[in-house]
């Protein structure tokens, strides 16, 4: 599903060139549950941005579902991001003035889905994450764990095959974090490929594959039975 070959990413900072990824070669199969770990500055977020088509490699090849990403136009990349990849962030990134239901509908708006169909697709997604009774509440009326559930429902509303989660439990208490982990592992059992950036060993322990980065390189790539 996802193939990176000798991928590098270099940022130009004035007279300096800073290499954040230094030759990443990585393959991810459909249905995997992966933790990406490493110290601050190791390249975790940059790697996720490239996998999520939010950024392009400086060199190397990235193929998503056998399509080379460098050959896609900006519009084609936007379609991949909206339809093929769901994003979940540590800070939820919900629109504060919109209800949970309307927040989940947002990706469908960008897909050009009519209003009635948006609601018909968003409601069962909120039910899927256990928030059917809270769909008309705004983010400020929801707990952190509930807000993250809304964010997950929003990420899944276009039925993407891949879900990228950047520190999804980082702003949650231990109980809410465990509930979100249970939700993510349940989605993975249903066939969703999930890649989680985390510094939390408890989160990594729930993943069958763990990739450790250091200085922009893969230090360890381990599958746990």
C-alpha cells in the first residue's frame, strides 16, 4: 500500500541546509497497525507529513497504492488526502462553532457531497465511535476523549484505507487515552491501516509493528507477535 524508497527531506534555512529525513526506505501493507517512535527532532512528523501527502520528499520515491506521488498534481494530491487518508491530531483541530455532526461533515463538503447525504454518512460514523447521543454538541460541550472521538469520526467519514494519528492520546487522561486506543485497535481489526506517531510506550505496546527513528533514519523496525 505504502512504499518509500531512499526518501530524503531537506529544508533550506538561510545559508544552511537541514536534513530531517536521511534516506528512509519503508513498506507498509494494508491492515497494519504501526507505531512510529523516536526523540524530538528524529523526523517522525516529517515522515508522517510525507506519508500523508502534506509534504513532498526532496529526493527518493514515494508510492501510495502503486502511484508515484511526485507525479501527481496539487489537485490530485488534495483528492488523495481527502479520500484515501484520514488524519487525527493531538489537538483535535475541531471547528469550535460547529456541532460534532457538522465537524464530521467537513471532509464531505470538500468532496462535493450534497447536504442531505453528508448528514446520512456522518451520523452513523458518530454512532460508530460511540457518540450518537452527543452529535449536536459543540466541542466545548464535550470532554477531551469525546472530542478525539469526533476527530476520528471525521477522519473516517470518507472511508479512507489509511488513518494517520499524531500523538492521538497526548492531550488525554489515562482513561480517555485507553478508550481511544481501544477504538483505534478496533478499527484496525476492521481493516483500516493505522500509523501512530507516539512517544508513549504504552501506545506503542498496542501496535504490532514499531518503527524507531533517530537523526532522520530508521534505527529499528520490529514486528511483535
